[in-house]
């Protein structure tokens, strides 16, 4: 979130020349219109999502790891910014630049650090288990620390995707905003503007005057 720089007009005491300098405005703090969501609700939602991913891993057999990975990446864009766990615990992910519910692209970006842990676990055994445990301790620890310490609960994935987990009650009733321009359809029939009408009248008047002069 970038802030608008402050432009300061400075005057030279000797020559009286004026120099326009751009000074960054540090007083404005970048942020979000949404308050920080409850950490307990977020933790509960994450536990449910991990449990669902584990269930998919067990059920899908050889492709279970891939299915679980895809679920973790896309989960926050499934139900208008809510995964299964977030739906149960009443929190959702919002895309801050558009003030709309997160989509699959946003979900993929914000969950990429956590999906990396699963990718490490896909390495051949026993290296995969060790790498997955190390990734869980390092990546999971850093992300958890950021969620607790950040005033808005942003973790590294939220910074990449420009998203924030908010209480669903805060944005209750909000619809998903369209991020692509929609072509306007013209109404049937020919609609002439006032300028065209005046232009037509002026041409008729000139044509009448030319005929009269003859």
C-alpha cells in the first residue's frame, strides 16, 4: 500500500529561486479498512482446512499428495473468499485493492508459502519427511509470528496477494466486485444526441437560405 508523496516548495534565500522537492509523507500509515480478525477463529479455520487436506490425501491414493496440495492452494477462493474451515468459523479473505472476496489467483498467492511445505514432503523418503518437518518449523513459524505481531494479521502470503483475513460479519452482504470491465450494451433503436439534432437543423437552414438566394 503506497502513500501519496508530499510535494514541498522550497525557496532559496540567496537567489530567491524555487525548487520543488518530493518528500515522502511518513505520517500516513498504510493499512486496510478492515479490522484484524480473531486469531482463534483463524486457527480453527486452518485446522479444519488441514484436516480436509489430510482426508483428501488418504482417500485419493497415489494422487493424494497432489490433490491435497491443490486444495490448500485454491481453498480460499472456493466459496467467495472462504475455504471450508473459514466458512465454518465465519472468516473470509478479502482482496484489498478491489475490496472484493479473494479469488483462486489470490488464494494461490497467499497460500504459496504453506504449499511449499507440502512440496517438500513430496521428496523421496526419508528425505521428504525431514524436509517437510523443517519447512513446517521454519515457514510455519515465520508465518505464525507475522500473523500474531502484524496489526492487521498479515502474513507473508497476504503481502504477496494483497489480501487480508477479516471477520465475515464485517463484510456481510457485500457482493463480489467484477475485476474486468463489462461492455455496455446499447439500447435498441437509434438515439440521436442534442448536438446531432442541432447540426441537422443548421444544415437545413443553410440549405434553405441557399435555395432562396438562387
